[in-house]
C-alpha cells in the first residue's frame, strides 16, 4: 500500500468514488478543496485509490484535525487502510492532532484509540472529540 498526498489528476477518481459511496460527511466539494489545498492523503493499492483522509489545520483550536476518513469500497475493509491513513497523517503533523468520530461508529473510535488518541469529550450529542499529543 502506498500513502501519498492526492494530486489534481486523482480528482476525478476520488469524486466518483465518493459519489458511489453516497456519504454525507464527505462531499465532493470538500474533496476538491482538500486536493487544491494539498491536504488530502490517499491510500493506493495496485495503482487504485482505495481511501482518503484530510489533514486540516484548526488554528482557532490549536490543533490539526484528521477529517473525512473514508475507505471507498467494502471489499477493502479489514486490510488496515484506515489505520495506515491515520498513522501516516498523525506522523506528518507536528503538535496536537484531533479527530471527531461519530459516537455510533465504534470501529473508527477503536482506530483512533489504537493510534494513541484519547477521548476528551462528546459534543452535539453525536461526536466524540479525540486528541493525540506528540
């Protein structure tokens, strides 16, 4: 598996993958913005983009957020793609790293905990805030 930043040439594949997945937390507009700003990591297996994760600075909150974690196809679940994206993104960031998985998503919560993130609080009833400090 290769993890790298998305480039403009990846845009069409990423947008199509998101459209096929039909998820509310990861829009094509956000993907375009993340690619343009150079903050979208992609996971590649056999020359195919299979997942992504945005690294978004949050200067008002004094941390960098990991957002919009997505493995595009169910056939790639269980291969460690999400874990590798989180681990790689965390290693690229200096300073505190935050994440806000949904409270009803135990698999993603487990991945963040596995990668050294600790639970801080719940907000808006559905989101848990996790933080990792270096």
